């Protein structure tokens, strides 16, 4: 996708270093939408911090960043203990997004059988391969999602879509998951408008608005609690969201607030789509009840970040530090509320049979 009309990805190996030095550059998503800046990650600790602090966020991008984090950890030492420490450190950063653990398992499976002398180079190659696969998968999700949206557009004329959180290219390496079909529809000449909910308390919806503006897609930011009213009024033709983990039965864990949109969409008889690649589907997880829900720091709720009237970064405390708050980062939408799951292989019912129809190899316990 583009930033100021320049083709840009969310993560890239640093290209200005000496031959024996390694690093990756990421977009600091905690600075958006007020500032666009790059951060350099040069160590395992910096990669882990970037994931934990949400400088990178979005399940697919978390997985890619973790893969590069493993590669960073092996630059100087590539013994078994260093590899194991990297896997454990990165695996502890975010519990809900299964892409993280999928990427780490893939890196471990690739690197463990190799002699130590070959591991460092192989780690960078495998991380780059995971990144390129993410781009291709997200592009394919866009094409398959467009096939679902096009008939709606033909019936309605203008297509009013609703999303939640940020599942665009900022949440992946490029293209995005839930936004990829929206970009594909817009680029195909369909008259598209997007309702973008704030997604408190981290306000990832503001990232969605920022990237939609970069691409020229018409959109309107709304308070989270306005979504039900818009659905009830018939002002939404479809809801499309991403996912952090999809259980084997089709239950979907996504940013908290997704479940409420799914309930409202069903009441309004509006399709509710979930877009995600294979790495987000956890066939080892029987149902949403088994998905761990991350509980984040209370100050995310107590303190609001933005800019002051002078355009400088600022924060406002809306609750005292002593106020008890709950801050679950995700919720689970039962499969019965999901109209279809859109993956790089096509769309299918949100059910065990639907997912296995897309990935028949999972019947035999294979990873991919």
C-alpha cells in the first residue's frame, strides 16, 4: 500500500547497514495517526518490546515480527539455548494471536535440525519467506472477499461497509485482511464507503481511518456504541472484520467489541464476514472457550493519548490510578454469528467442516 503515494510495507530488513550487521525497520504504530515514523529493531529484546507494546500489532504482522525477532537473536550466537530463549521470550509477549505461535513453531522447525553455522542465514531467509507469504495471502483474501462483496454492490449501488479495530495493511505486511476486500472493491471501481469504529481503549480504528485516507477510500469514524444504531437503520450492507485466532469449530477471537457488532448484524440481517489467513486458524483449539483472552494494563483505559492544540503528543488522565478497571483485549464471536470466513483459499462456512473444506490437510494433523 502507499504512504504519501510511496509504496510501503509495515516491516522491512534494514538496508543501510554493514554486511555483518542485521536489523529490521518497523512503522511505529503507537505514533499513528498523528505521526508517521520508523523504528529500528536490532535485538530480540527490542522485537519483543515492539510486539508487547503494540508498536507492531495485528495478528499476521505480530507473527512476521516474531520470525524476524528469532533471526535477530541468532546474529551472534545460534546455539540451541539461544534459539530456545528466543522462542520462549517472543512466545510470552501476546497470548491470544495464534499467528505469533504459528510463526515461532515454523521458525523452530526450520532451524532446529540445522547445524549452528547455518542457522543465522536460514533464519533471515525463513522470516523473509513468511513475510512474502503474508503479502500473497492477504492479496488473495482481497480477491475472494471481493467476490462476496460484488453481488451486494450490484444490488445496492453504493456499498456501505463496517469494520472494527484495524485489520488493514498496518496489521499485516501489506494489503491487510478485513480491509483487503475493501481495497479490492474500491480499486475495481465500486462505490465504497466504510464505517470505522474507534475501537477503544487503544483506538485502532483511527489507524484504519488513516490508511483508508492514504488510499482515498471514503470513510466515516464513529463511536463504538453507534454501530448498532447504524445497523438497525439499514445503513450498513456488510460487516467485515479480521481475527486474532479462529478455533477449529469456527468461533472467532478478535478485538473486544467484535462480538457486539456480530450480534447487532444478525439482528439487522446483515452479513458478518471474518477475513484471516491460514496462520490465524488454530485447528488444535476446539472452540472459542479454549482461547486465552489477554488482559491488558489498566492505564490503557484510565489514560487517553492524543495531541494537544499545538499538535504535540499529550495524554489526559480520565480516571484516577486508584480506580479499578477491566481491560480485556479480545472477545469471542460464536461461529453461528459469522456468515463466512474469507481466507487465501476462498470463503467457507464458519464451522469445522467449512474450515476443513478449505484446508483438508488439517484432517491429518498437518501444520500447513
